[in-house]
C-alpha cells in the first residue's frame, strides 16, 4: 500500500498527460469541457458594488462597477484578531514601510517587517518553539522548490487540466468583478504568480501576497524587483498561516487562492478563516485539483474513498466537487459556482450580505 500511495503522489505532482482528459459527467453546478473553459454555469446575480466607477476588464473591454477607496487598516493580531497599531500608537495599514513594527494592544505581542515581508505568524518571536507543518507545507518552504515554482514546477499543472496562469487570471477576474477597486488577499500566493498580476492590473486598491513560506515570499520580492515600473505601492507581502489570518473580521473584499486548497492542512479551518475576514458580499475564488477528476485513473483511491471518506496523498487533501460546495456552505459562503477541466476546478463563493 505504501508503494501505491507513493505512486499516487508522484502521479499527482508530475501530472501525467492522461489526467487532463479525465473527469465525471457534467452536473448541475459545473461544466466539464476539457478544451473550452467557460466559467460560471450557474448564473449568479452580481453583488452591488459600493460605487459606480466604470472599469475595463481585459481584452473583452467589459465594464463593471468598481469598489473605491477600501480601507487599508485591515491588519490584525493573529492571536486575538484585534486591530494592530504601530509602536507610535497610530493605526497600522498594510502599506508598511521597511522596519515598521506593530503591536497588539491586547496581547502586547510585537510584529515586524523584515524588509521583505511583514511576519504575522503566531510563532514569531519564539526562540525554542518550531511549529511542525505537513510535508505539503514544508516542501514549499525550501529554497529549491521556491526557486523552481515558476521555473517549471507550476507549468506542469497543465497535465492536470490547469489552463495556464494567463487564462486562469482572466477567468478569476470574471468571478471577481463585484469586488474590483477593493482589496484582495492572494492566499498561499507562492512566488507571487498571481499577486503580481493583480497588482499590475490596478484593478484593486490593495493586493496582499500572503504565504507561510519565507522563501516563496523572497522569490516574489525578487520577481518584483526585476520588473521595471512595477506598482510596488499596490502590493504588500505578508507571512501568515492560512488557518489564522491576520486581518480584521469583515475587512477584505476578495480572496484568491491559486492551486492551494489541496495543500492546506485543514481546508475547513482555512475556508472558515476566509469567511471570517471577507466583507458581506466579498468573494472567494480558488483553484485546486478535484478528486473525481483523476479518481478514475487511480482505481484504488475509489476503494479507499468508499471506506475512509476524504483521500489524503502525501499530506495533500483532495476533495470532490460536492464536498467543496458543502465545505463553502458549512463555512457560511453561498452562491457556489465552478468550472472544471479534468482534475482542475475553479470555484467561487460569496459571503452573504
């Protein structure tokens, strides 16, 4: 069985070509069309925005309402969730300068910007305690994997049905239209593959690139420095735990999580946290590997699933479409919609007003 699990893990991470052509038949929510990705099958009424400025989206020149001037003082202590303040007593914002320090008025715990990212993890400052994380988390903290992520690793996801970062970005923008002009958290951002796109698009007043991996955030910073005229004022790098988000409740307009959900140690804890920080009307857009997209290729997983429920391979957790919808609903999100292609799924869900 250990050998079979190892093979399943390898098959997933290398994304064999046959995976992109697998998947179950279409259901009432998702469209499963391997060669043509058309997001949003279940039509959802757009959420009214807070103002009415027209914005142009991509090559389609579609116009939409834009949320203007969202507050940027959204940082909170990851322990008590009370708003952070600068050491001088002023309210903190995510437009933190190098060497800025912040303190929680309740916990008295201090947090610092090390010049590359603002560290808002619970364990910051601990000298003896090192928090153990699953293999799927720790592997992305290594310098080698962080370096390779945009230099070949992520490109291999095409074998699992992922359409490519440019297409995924265009698809995500359509789901995010109701929140344009507000702030967005790119959760588990990796090396900033989408964070940088969001920042350069100037569709959001603020982009927070958030990841637990220090080396991924350093890679993101390096990529930003290599680009000329990059709008650095719109992008802030934050190190944090996805299950303990350092943001004030109901302060975030949108959360994007690209190819990340299956790597989270507890998807329910993470989605519950995302639901907490989203404003009423806020939108979650996420992509991941869908279990029933590659299940037929690995028959033993079907047997394991029937006996043990959710399938975990190499510390990754893979859910079915219906489980993802149920997860969003259980965490207080509504209007679940998605599009599928092989083992790829992009989903969207909204926090009710």
